[in-house]
C-alpha cells in the first residue's frame, strides 16, 4: 500500500518546525518512547494521547507520510509527541546511550529481496544500535503482517543480546500498552494475521 506523493507535505513540514527537533535537541533526549517508521502517524498520536506522561518520538523517512503525520500532530494539538523527517540510520547515532525506554517497529518494510535484507529494521546493524540506545530493561516491540520478515527477524534476534519476552502469532490488540496503526485497521478488516514479538535488553 504505497502512499501517493503529496506536493504540500514538504512545505508543511518546513512551516511547522515546532513538531520536530534539532540535532542538538535529539542528543539531549532521555526516557524516549521511539517509533521507527511512523507512517501516517495513527500509532504515534494514539499512544501520545493515551499516555500523556510519556514522550513519544517518531522517525519517518517518507516525505508524504511525514507531512500527513505532522498535520495530525498540529491539528490534534499533541504536546508529548514529536516527529523527525529523516532516515533512522541518521537519527539513531545521535541518541544517547540508554536514552530510550521502548522501541516500536510497526509493519516495517519487509525488503523481500535477499540483497536488501540488510536494510530491514530488524537486521543485525539496527539491532546493535537498538541495544546501545535502549536503557537496561528497555523493550523492543515488533508487529508485522509479513510472516517471512517475522520469521527471519526471530533468527536475527537469536544472535543479539536481546531476551525474548513474548511471541503472539495472531495478535488481536490485547495489550493495553499499544495502539492500532492505519495498516493494522486494514489488516484486521481483511482478516490478515498479525505477528507480534517483545524483546528486552
């Protein structure tokens, strides 16, 4: 489900710098709840509204999705969520060691071709970064409809320091510390099973 390009998205992001962070501000962050690949922002905003005592940061590299998310944050007047329009590869190294409480990976790009597997957000290079930025006892929560990506990711995690907490192969949204993404609503309507795993540092 590709998002159609919206010409207004980049100008909107430029106009609303208040919903983003500078590089120096990113370096100072602590106790973050981080979503990598925020899409159109439903999860980020729902979580921020449900848990107003927590700070949520979204990273999204697609300009149209970022623009849509920014518009939602502005219009909903969400005060405890920010969005960075960038690639996680560039943002993760800026975060302090142990500054992240939870990482959410929701319906990440499966990059099905083998030569692209290193781009997956659950690949070894990313897992090393997650271990660095997560605090002790911090968690990574991964949801996907793509069974191949899910099974491959379980293999990637076995070679990492992460400890498995739970696996759910037909996740129905039972966890209170969660919210549905725009993709998740679609998959639920279509009857597509959702796989979810939680790991801890």
